[in-house]
């Protein structure tokens, strides 16, 4: 099958970017977007030109490194699916793809389709951790957690930090990402002692790095981990709890 491509090319963060047109004549419906870019790079390098820069790692939908925007959709047309698991058969009769980086002011372009997502890392550094007592490992039954709470906590912990929620939000909000961390750690006893401080640190970082929540829920549609919209509510819930109970509660 023949696929026409418009690919964003940008030499550096300060350089002016533009779309570049290419054609892949031997694509197959089974190809993923990453495999299509691999095939295109084979052609480009074979012609003596410089390959398109893009990120990918596991290519199994686990790491989230592969995020790109395809025809204005973060990751691609299939909901809740990362770019590496989006296959050409999912595009139906569409044979023209416009591929560009995840678009957000919080994600400056490094080169071509590669963006700097360190703003998400700063949210984790601010409060995505727990304090633990050093020494001998505690017994497996020393901290009892109800099964339902443990499972719900793991659901929120499934966030892979791909950044698609930020790119999908008209305001460039990361509330789904930040809320998933707050909800995850609020449900387990390990992080109870710094719960208030965590809420303050994460919400302040979200306010500094990203836009406010749009309340439309676009983030949920593109999240590969299926993080529920209730994670967004956790941002304000945990912050208000910290205000009334104090930073150390």
C-alpha cells in the first residue's frame, strides 16, 4: 500500500521547523507507526539524507517513549493506545498521514519528532515518592492494605508518563498525570506521613509547568494506561485536604 507522509522536521529547539513530504510505496496494513517511520528512514538514509529523529523503546505499549501526534490525534486514531501499537490498518482508507511531535508549550521540540518531557519528571521529583525507614526490610504482613484499595492504587500507578494527556488538553494540563500520582500514593499507607507535603509540592509544580485543567476530559481518551478521570479530581481533593489538615498529615 502507498502512504503519503508529512513529517515535521526541526533541527533544534531554536530552529524553525517545517513539514517535509515523503511517500512509502511498500507499506503494509500490519505495520505500526514506528515500523512505518523505520521504513521511511531506510529510504531517506539510502538516498544519502539525514534520518528523521523519533523516540521509541519497548515498542510494546509499556514505556510511552514513542508518543507522536498523527493527523492531530496524540498517539493516533485508536483510543487509549500508544503510538507503537497504532497500526496502519486502524486508519481505514486514510492514506495520508501528518506526523508531528506531541504539541505543548511544556514539551519543547528537541529535534524532529523528539520532545523534552522533563517537565513531567519535575512533577515526580516534587512529590512522586515516599519516605521509608531504612534498615531491615519489613515483613510482608506488617502493612495491611485492603484488596480493593490496593487494586485501585495499582490502577492509578499504571500511568506511563507518555505526555499524551498534556498534548490532548487545550490548556496543556497535566492534571491526569499528576492526579494519578497523588491518587496512587494516597491509597497506600507507605506515603501517609508526607501526604500533605506531597499534595502541595505536586500541585505547585503542575501550576508552574502546565496549564489549568480544561474539564473536557480529552486526556482520558488518549491515555494508553486507561487512567480514569477521577485522577483529575484527586489533584484538588488532595490539595484541599493538605490545606485543612496541614503539610505533615
